[in-house]
C-alpha cells in the first residue's frame, strides 16, 4: 500500500489525489494550490477533476474573490469514507500498538521509526519497528517472544501489503549502540513513534 | 501437502537430504566453535547460523516431502517448512526470525551481538534437531 497516499489502494487516479489534498485541509484551495500540493498531473487535468468532483457533489466551489476555491464537502455521505481512507496511517499505528500491548511477554520499549514514522513512506516502503526485549528470557519465554514478533511481522504484511522490518534487541545492545554513537540510534531518537513501554529518550538516558 | 508449480521447488532424494543435513551440521558446529565473546566472531557465527538453519530446513522438507526450495526468496522455504508435520511446531517461526535477523543486520552491524548470535545458533540447532529426527 502507498502509505503516504492510501486512497491509491482503491483508486490510483488523479481524482483520488485531488480528494486526498482536499481531505487534508478544512480551508478552501484554488485549483493551482490543489495542483501544487498534489505534486503531479497537469494543471488542466486537476481543474477537470475538480469540475467532475463538483458535479458529484463531493467538492463544493465558492468564488469569494477572483479565483474559485474548492473544498471537500464534509456533509456528503461519501466524505467520511474518503477521510477514513486518508487516515489509515493512524489505524496502522493503532493496530500495531494494540497487538504489542496484548503480548504475554511485553517489550521494554516498542516504537516505529523510518519512513513510515516520518510520514514519507510509499508503496514499496518497509514499516520499521523497534522492539527492545526484556533483558533475560527463559527458553519458553524466548519461544513465546519469537512467536509474538513473528505474528506482528505477518500481521503488518497482511494489514498493509508492506514488509515489516523489525529490529529486535536488548536494552544492553541499545545502550552499547548509543555509547558507540551508532547513527541508527539517532534516527530512532528523532523519529520514534512510541507504542509501548518506557519512552525511548528516557531509556537511552538510563542506559548511558 | 499442497502442490506447487514453482520451478524453484525441486525434487530431492533421501541421499540428497542426508548431504544437506550434514552441511547444516557443519555450518552449525563451526558457528558454535567460533562463537566466543568477540563481536567479529559473532558476525561469522550469525552468518553460519543462517546458512545452517536454511540447510537444516531444506533437509527437513526433503525428508518429509521429497522436495525442497531452491529459490533466492527464503519465504518459499519457510512456507514449504509449514507444509511439514513437525515435532517442533515453533520451527517455521524460528526460521523466519533467523532470516529476519539477517536482514535487520543491514541496518547496522552493531545489531549482531554475541547474545544475538547465540540465539541465532540456538534457532538453527533446533532446526537441525528436527532434521536429525526425520
């Protein structure tokens, strides 16, 4: 799935892109502004799409000044469904969080990082997950842990079609990487979307 | 067993499987030998554990199904292992995590620690145990 443009899952068209732009704002946009925010297609193509969507009633047009302003018609019966599709990124975060917090062997910290966390992921992007596992696990707990991690890996693929890249490490390894200045730790620190457990910043401070 | 038409699944004989199992044992034995407290050696052990785990899984599949995966995409090998009636039902998970740990190491070599390498060797050894019982 294109994680920055989830509407493309059902409609990889200019129409869906225009709806995506309008769903992201409550204010009206000129045709040129929609085209600029969309970042592709032609200006004329965008205007034709806007005219078509106005015809469907899903977009309303006002002309308070020189140029017409287009706005998503949030009273339209289709609007909540369009908006829901533009918000699937949060749904993915919630699903991952729900799954992790229900584990029998809980991580010390779980978070998301990488392009998905930065909001720049696309159709072929991985969903990067950081898991700091408990320091000591019995053999049974280790099997359970692996089963949980593997279940999450497969669930992410099933939910999104994107591959999960799961970094599974101990707090001791995280601490050592931080002390050695591993650049990966900097990206975790900067991008982390926390899912469960201690805040990463606090954990890193503790491990210093 | 579900039939597969992919050209990457090939037929094998019990003799082939014994050779593959011996390869798995050699990889894992060397992995255990080199596994000291050094991080350089941990990388070698981890790489050998992955090779040993794949070879052991091939042998398990070969003994049970008369075929194994020859593709570069190891997800096919994991799927084939899932077709085998296993004594240890955790093995497909162990193989998947072993392969995932190998991929994760591309992010940073620091992710392969001595402890991680030991865990990877344990996972590979569990696959070899299944192959030994086949």
